[in-house]
């Protein structure tokens, strides 16, 4: 498992009874997580003065219960030289997945080492954390998401990091339709990133099902790779897919176009002052083979 240990603005304080107690730059949240199946609290004294709790509904979904009336509606967290805007969203989210810091660091290192102008395609790009790290290192970025709200949030994050004059294109679009158009246009990318949901709807109500559609999408994306591709990352939070399945997809697609190194693993965040680690999804990546020195 690849863990993120240096995100000081985000910490898991405790985990028990299907809930994780966490702090986001001093904002203390309690959110459900189905993998927390144990009942013992390691730090029971910390389960007080919570700012907001996400409470699930028996009918599906849920809502935030604001316990601190002075809690800000929006706030920020920083990671290294990056700043992200947060707010409480439906279905328990805040607009950022801290475990992805592992991938952010890899993306930055890959662009730094490339010694060329790098073009990045970020699909299902959400609020833009991966786009921002690529911009920070001087890459050109195309950022695609089907939600206008997520695109607006990503633009806000880019502006917060003073990168609005950098080369980034934002597109509200269905990912599969966009990729098909890019193939016809002949556009190419050195790095392709994707973080597909289990299920979703495109900008015109198109249905996305990761088990039915992921392989076809990755296969199509191989036609968008440059002659000298650097990196291809698939993130997944879908419980129905294993990291081996993601590796298999990359072996059958990207690695057929350009032989490289394929890696997969879980991502996790350690709990503060504990040996416990919370698993936070999977990744698989293809990366360029480096020439022997």
C-alpha cells in the first residue's frame, strides 16, 4: 500500500463504528466509511466539538449536520506549495481526496524529468487537483468533466494557485464522446489521467458504468498517446474492481502500443498516532521505461 504521510493540513484523528474523525486545516469532520468495521475508539476524548457530521439516510444518500454554527461555508487546505478550496458537498465529500497526494507527487516528478513540453489529458477531472500539479510544472493541460459545477470549482482552484495564465482548457463534456472527437482531430498527449466513477451521467445524460465502459475508454485513449508517452494513471474507488483488473486493462491496451512498466497498489492514509491505515481506493499506472544510464 502507498500511504500519504506528509499532508499536515489533513489528518485522520480516529476511526470506529463506520465513521472517520478527521481534521481539514482545523475543521473537524465526522464522515462514514464502510471499511471501518471495528467498534473500538483509539482516542475517545477527541470525539467532541465536531464541526459537522455527515449522516446517512435509511432511504439512501444523507445530509450534513452542522454542529458548529461558526463553521465556514468554504475554507482552504494546503499541501506543499498547493492550495485547495473546500466545502461540504452532497454524498459526504469536501472536494478533495488527500490520498491522491501520492499521485500528485509522481505526476510532478514525471513532468520535471521529461525535458520536454508535456501535454496532459485529465479525464473525470473533478475539482482539478491533478490539473493544478501538472500546471505547476509547466505542462499544458486539458481538463474534462461532465459537471459544470466541478469545472467552476476547478477554475477557482487554479485561480487560488495563481495559475490562471497557464495553458489549461476546461471542457464540460461526456468523456467518451470527447475522446472520440480528440481521436478524429488527431490530438496527442504525453500523460493521460482518469478517475472514473462507478456510475455517472455525462453532460447530456449519457450513462457511464465503469464495469462496462472502462476497458473501451482506455483502449480508445491509447490512440491519443504521443509517440513518446510518459504516464497513464487509472484511479478507482469502485469496490467491484481489483488492482489486478486495472493492471490487466493497461496490459491489454496501453502496453500493446508502447511497452512500459505497469504498477498497481492501494492508496491509504495512516491514522494519527496509530499503526492503523485507512484504505482509500486503488490505482494502476503505466509509465515509460527509463533507458539504462
